[in-house]
C-alpha cells in the first residue's frame, strides 16, 4: 500500500547489537567482502563514499579517524551497520533484511538538500543556494531549477523504517536504515 510517497510492506528483518572499539571492528561487523555506501557524520563535516571490500573510498581520499566520528552508516540493499558515539563511548547495531522475523516496514525516500549537481571524475557535487555541498560517489547532474517541474529532480536515500507495537498495541518506529541512493524516478544510482 502506497500513500503520500510512503509504502507499507512486510519483510523479515533482524537487528543485533555490536561492540565497536576501532574501524577494524566496524569493517569486520559489516563484512570485509561486502560493497555498499557509507555516510559518516564527523565533528566537522559529512563524508559520503563507497565501501568496497573493507575500504572506505571517498572523493578527497580522506582517512577516517574514529575519534572524530559522531555517527556512521554503512549500507547496501540487504543490510546496514550503524555506529554512534554517546558519552565518549561507541554503540552500534547491524540490521539485516531477509533474515529473522517478519515485521512491518515503511519504505520512504529521504530527499537530500541540493538544487544543483555537477559531475566530476566519477563523483557528483550536490549544492544548494545556502552554500551547503556534498560529494556523492556516483555521477548525477541537476541544472539550477528554473521551473516547478525541475524541482522533481532530486537525489534521495531510500530508507526502511521498522515498526513494532507497544503494550497498548500502538504502532511505533523502532529503527531506520538506509538502503540505497535513488533519483526522482526511483532509479538506483551507482
């Protein structure tokens, strides 16, 4: 059932807590042979890149240092590793779809800020009028918006939002994971 851009579905999913002390723990928990994307929220900026066989690949080839990471998501179509810093300590979880018990999921698209995207050597720079910009690990182009129709051209992150029911049988979101980058036509960006 789809309503207002949201799609309610059911699928198997399983989440497990993980312990993280360093970047090697993160790679091991997600899988050294896996591929996907990562988004890292540092104390001073956001880095988006590809995760390929245990390597974090990004536009500036910036090396990641756990002491500056506030939150990190590594994800692909089937799973996501999420780690976050709280009170100077690391917590984390790995969520894998198609494993575990059936649950209700709301599939939604999270629109990224940006009104213009330019290509550069396998990457795109997504910018908005406020000066914010993100380097994305795929090529995509958006010209400055000139009409309402142009505003439909957006880069989005497809998300799975997991539902559980409390003791009063009220539905509530219990987790959210990133799945993939998509364009305005729901085409997967690579």
